[in-house]
């Protein structure tokens, strides 16, 4: 079983998309936290040539060392 999971969220880049992806990332982190996951890292990245903004969320699975 994997000890760490990485979740990716992708949104089209447009006005207010940074706030939308931030809210979606926060909701996912809270949802997973209540299931026993622990947050390791959150990283946001913009792909200028593709027109997308990404959120990469790394979390430790419950009951793993």
C-alpha cells in the first residue's frame, strides 16, 4: 500500500481562477484530513503555454509510517 498520495487539480486560467483553485484545494485537504490523511505539501503552478493553473497536494495516508 502506498504511504503517500499526490492529488492534482487543474483549472483553466481565467479571471478569479486562482481563487477557485485555492478553494477547491482547501476543500479537498479538509475532506481528506477528516478521513485521517496528513498534509505534507501543497504546490501551485501555472502552465503559461497551456493556459492552466495546477494544484499538487501531497498527503500521507492514514495508518502508515
